[in-house]
């Protein structure tokens, strides 16, 4: 099968990591895979993680948003013959969704049956501006297949109103490496970001520091853990974004001061995860993000701030979560005090990720969605 993924750029983020792992797994399984990027960025941010047999194309050589979007019609016209040879075009994020709509229109106008256009919406449960959500919803109606990493009330209503559209709930998966980071490299990273040897515990998280990720809730959880545990605990929030200084100010206001470490973009998560005793993720219902899966796969016990205010934990939830950050901080403190339960939680969650959230599991679920989308057209 010829599969083409489209995304604005391969920067550090959950959607980007999903694409990388899907592309690599599909190529390893024998599919012909291409990744179309809006513009090039530093390869070490993600592009270098792609297998050598995954081909790459660029829409624009400029990272300017205006240049990328402005080039879409020209790029589509110039690449339509090649696109008609693809079996699946898989869209990720807004630029790709808009381009995917154009591809779908051209396919219908030409009377062709290829490619099917599938989209993954990666923002379920996040506080997204209503205009952006309205645009995403309108474009989604024209897809041949639509995937969500979790479910919420908006998309439940969407599914009810669009019964003919193949929709799948496909939880995130990650490529799991069994390699253990070098002890000396971890120690060097600890020194580099300023965590003293006197710190008994480290509670951490990794992700984009943006409004839709609600990083201030994580800071509030950190503050509660600090109140309960005192100076023995330090906090690590890896990532970059528009709220970095606001997060720093919130940490200072909460009295965290130098115990809150903000190293910026984390290119190699393994070193940061190796320092953590507890990882605080952001969950949408029972679903966690890519970095949370990576933490669990590394054996770090994961708890989460719950994005859905009305969500109630179910017995089958493999990650403890709560919408109240103070409760999350209290749970972090409890785990830190109870070493046996902390170790057992880490082992249990690691086994769960290995069994249910591998990149291979995720790819097979998408192969099923591609087949359902193809069946509707045929």
C-alpha cells in the first residue's frame, strides 16, 4: 500500500511523534511510505527519527506560515498526478487538513478512487478556540476516514450526526526501545539542568508549554506536592512554548523557586525520564499523551491532570487522574512516600504499555481504518 502522511513540520510534539512511529512501522511492514512536510526544520527535532526508506517531500522551503499556506494550491496542482497514485493520504494538524480537503475535492472532480483521505484529530479534550474547532469539524465531514485518540462530547455528537463516516478511536502508541540510558550521560544531564544531588525526589513532565496544554495546572500540582514534602522534592518541566515565562512566574509565586527546573526543549527524553520518580501527564478521559506513554514504557509511574472536568475514574483506568491539580499533587506525594507502591505502579504501567500501546498496535488499528475508508469509496 502507498501511504502518504502530511503534517506542517516535524517538530517536537505528540502529533509529530505519532506520525513518525506510524510511518516507520508501516515502512517496516513493507508499505511504500512518504511524509509530506510543510517546511523543513532542524532534522534532530524529528526528521532524523524516520527510517531511511521513508521518503520526504516539502511543500515550501520557508517555515513562514504565510509561505506554507500560500504554496498549498501550487503544490497540489504540481503533485496531483503523484497523489493519484497513492492509496492513502493521512492528514495531521490544520495545514494538512486543509490540503487534504483539496485532495478530496480533486479526486471527486476527476472521478478517481484514489487516494482515500484520512485525518487524525490530535486535540481531543484540549481547550481549542471555537473557530478552530468549527473549521476542523467542517473539514472532517469530507473525509473518507477520521480518527481520534480519545472521545469527548463534541466528537460523540459528530459521530452521531455522521453515521456513514468511518470513525475510529485509536489510542496513541509509541515505538518502545529497550535501551537504558547511560548512567554518566544521565548524571551529566542532571548537572546541566541544575538539579542538585541533595534532591531526594524529582517529579516531572515533558511537553509543549502552550495554553491548550494547561501547564499552570501542572505547576499547581507541583506546588501541592512541594507543600506536602518540603525541600526534598524538585520539579522538572521539559519543553518550550509561549507560556514558558508565565510558568516560571507561577512557580515563583507558588514558592517553588529554584526547585522548578525549566530546561526548555527536550531533544532526548530518555535522560529526563531517567531522573524522574513520578511523571505528571495530561489525560483526556483514560487516554494519556505520547510523553506519558514514553514515561510509563521507561518504568516511571505516571499520574495525570484530567482534562475532562466531569470525568470520573473507572476501575479499568491504568493511569490515576483527577481534574483537581491539588489532588494530583497529593497523589504524587503519596507515591513518593510509598516506595513499594511507586515501584509496583511503574512495573504495572510499563507492562500495560508494552501490551496495548506499542506503535505496531497503533499501526494495525490505522490499517483497519484505511480499509474501512477504502470500502466506502469502492
